[in-house]
C-alpha cells in the first residue's frame, strides 16, 4: 500500500526494450535507498512495481505488456523523471489517502491555468464510464500523488496544485496532451458500485412485482378483442 505522498522524483537513466516488455533503470535519490532490496514494491508514477535489480543507486524495474498498456510508463524515455514512493509500513503517517498502486486508466492533460501562487490542471478521461467515480472534493491518485478533485464537467476534472506539490513532483513540468496515470479512490468505487447494485436489485424487484398486473391487463384486452 501507498499513501499518495511522493517521496522524491528521479530520472530514468536507461531502458531495455523488448517485445511487449521493458526494464526501466531509475537513479534513486540517496534518501530512498536505505533498506531497499530486491522484491520490494515501489510506486513509479503511482504504478506499483517490483525491484528486480540493485546496482548502487540505480534500481531496475520490469514492466510487462499490461503495465505498458494501462499506464504512461511506456511513454517515458531516458532523462524523463518519475514520481517515487516506497511502500508504506505499519505506523507510517497517512498524509494523503490509501492507494494500492493499481492504475485503472490514463488521463490526458487538457488545460493548464497558472497564476502567481496557484496552478490548476484540467484532465480528460476518455473512458466516460469511469467518471462516476470522479466526484467533486473526492480523492484521486494522479501519477502517484494523492489529490483532491476540484470541478467535474462531463469527462473532465481539475485539481489545484500548491507550489510544494509542483516542486516535489513531476506535475510542475507537465505539458498539454501529456498523459498521467489515474488511480481512483477504492472507497469511492466501493460505495458507487454498491449503490448501483442495490438500485438495480430494487428495479428488478419492482418489475417482477408488476408482472402479475401486466399479465391480467393483457388478458382483459385479449378478451375484449
């Protein structure tokens, strides 16, 4: 599990490209190296990846076909930066919200508004079915960052970023059209899905309860004919 509080951003120094498979080598900041070992989980742009190799401060991660399909990690080139978060430990402060590191989709940056001390980014979700989980003032994970959702309009939503977030993460350097990883809040998803199931069940029960009356009405019409 992760908290959505990015602990550092680091450069991608090498990529080993194969058919539907990639190995990323990331140069870790010194403060994230203590205790790291092969098999550890680290969020890269919010996507939970497993450490496969350690050579000094250069840490390797393997990315399979599904990861490349669902995330923006396949868009990256050497020199690009990723947001990093080590897996949370028992007793750690949950400064953002609990996140699994399972990316559900990507969003495209549609608009960027900048003022002296504020930064607003609008994102576009192409799968409109997912918008039911994106609610005003709800939680969302964007490239591994726990953020509060601002306005929501059709298949777009925005977030407001403070200078600290812009400095600590990669969002401060994002440009129009670039893609970001999206993890929806698991509690929001559970509530929305539960409400949908309950309403669907009630609708089915209502249809069944009305069937006898409908049957009698049809019989009466047939007799009149």
